[in-house]
């Protein structure tokens, strides 16, 4: 997994370096020059502009300029504090104006629309802690960053401005890191094999969700749980008929009113994990209490993600996974902090839960301090029901015995991969149906 460190932590890493700053800058600048040559496709007759700032980022850019000149590239350096409003068309622009520590707005010079750009560490004008914009950065085709990823490179809108990212080792030790970005190979390593003597009740799931007019949410969750390996899925739906879910699920209709005691008292002891909330509206505290008393892993989604749930979390006798989108997060946390990763980690630790904070980049945090970011998702997943599919995938993996943070990581990654494969115009059921193929592709990497 690729470490992700904040700019403040990166400053501490720099300060603790054994090597002199000049050596580190030299290595960083040479790495930028190597990436530039790849982007240029050679050096003969090529022209490059370097926009260099006053700090270490600018120093990296100047070393890169020196190395490129040695290879025959014609290089022009513009000072970031005195650059023209627009720069002429060249073969490559290297953005070394301001790095992760930027604290004031920066407006980059205007470029031709298709001008190739290589950013040093992070596109100048992107907040390294949050991915938010400070001014008007230029979009990079590639970014070379050092030692570790920075939050601003994995969180939007900075993520989209960074282009393809290379993390370069320049001889600095990041030390203990709590947040990591995951790749296909990382997720493949988390997957386990199904026992040869398996049977359906080793991975049973119960879903309490759905309601008149919202039956699809719980049905999609059931479908995803099955696609991720749940051996049997019970679908308990208030006001349901018992046949709303997938053909292979077991329908257990509940009364439309006062259904909570029946929903949770009648759970078979062989059910390994419980999903509560998809397709449900606002719930009374008594129903939330019934759910949180369950002595099995619990995924809380949809209508159950409300402020009254928070005081009940610490009393949970088993692992809890919360799956909020930003609106639900504001209900749970009360605020919408700009430092998305740190805020999610703090909530998870304080309330002893695993949080899957959905968005263009999904942030996962566990009660033990572990944080993970999943960047496989695309805008194609901005479609009704895809969140229900994610919740179902998580509960299915929990039923298989996965650690909650690992279950959330696997589910979010394969959910994103499936969405990216299907592309714009997908519907949620298609995402669920593609999950087994994505899992098979990942297992083939092992």
C-alpha cells in the first residue's frame, strides 16, 4: 500500500533527514528530469519551460532544468512570483512553483488547452492537506511526488488536477504511517480463499431494510452481498410481501408499524453479519437501540445513519461499520470538516467504529487508527442505488469473516472497479452483477 502523509508530517520527515537538504533536492530534481524525458519522448530539439518558486519546490525544478539542459533540452525558467500572464507553447511545462505547503492563493499562467504539464510534488495552488484549490492551478498530465502521497493528491478536486502520479523514493523514511492508498495488488493480497467444505450458513447475512416505495435499496444490497460470497441472505422488509428481493434471497416480511422487535429478535444464530438501514426512512431511537444491541458485525447504512445513532455506538458488543455519504456524515459528525481524512479517522477512533466515507475518493477509517483511501471509483457511480450495492458488498464480506477495515477496503475498491468498467449510464444492479468478475481478476494477480 502507498503511504499517504500530510504536508505537516512531510515537513517533519524532511527535518529529520540524515542527508543534507542539497542532496535531497538533487535527487528530487533528477527524478523530475527523468519523468520529463519520458513525457518528451526524447531530448533533441525539445523545449521546456520551468515555473520555479522560491522554496524547495522551486529548487527541485531548477535542478530538473539543469539536468535537462545537460541532455540538450532548451529550457527557460520563469520565476513563479514574476511569471508572465501566459507562457508560450513548448513541448512541456514543469510546474515547480509552490508545493504542499502553500498557504495563499496562486494563479498559474495561462496555457494552451492541450499543453503538456508535469507537476512537482503537487499542482501549485492545490492544498496538500485537503485537495481544495487555493487560486487557479494548472492541470497536470503527470505529477512526481516524493516519499509518499499527500491527501491533496487523492482528494478532489486536487486528484483530478494531478493526472497520473509517480511516488519517488529520495532516501527519506516516512516512519509509522496510518493512512495508505490501495491498488489492485494490495486488495488482491487481502483476499482469502473459500474453504473446500464451505456451506451456506458459514456466511449468512440478514438485511433489515426497504419499505414501501423503497424496496429496491434492500434488494440491491442483497444482490451485492450474494455476489460477494454470502451463502444465504435473509431480507427482512417492513411492509414487504416477502418476494421483493433477488430470487435466491429468503424473504422475511415485517409489519409496516412497530416492526423493530421482530426484525432483530428473530435473527437466526447462524447469521454472521447484519445490514441495517438501506431504504428506511427516519427511525425512532428504540429501533436504533434494537439494532445496536446485536452481538454480530453490523453495517449501518441509509436511513439508519442519523444523529441519534452516535451515542449508541460505544456500547456495541461487536464491530460496527458506518457507510455515510457527505449528507449523512454531517448528520453523524455535526460538521463537514475540510480535512476529510483526519476527520474520518478521529470519528472512527472516538466512537470505536469503522467508517466508510463515500465520495469521489472513499475514505475508510478503523477504530485502531488505520486509514485507507480508495481511488478506483469514477463519476459513473453517481447513480441511484450504488451506495446500497456497496453496503451489501461490505456485509457479504463481513459474513465471510473479513476484518471490518479489510472488508470495507475490498468492497469499496471492487465497487469502484466495477463502476469504472461499466462507465457512464450504468445502473446499480449492473455494478452488483459485475463484482464476481472483478474479484476473479484480482485473485488472478496473487
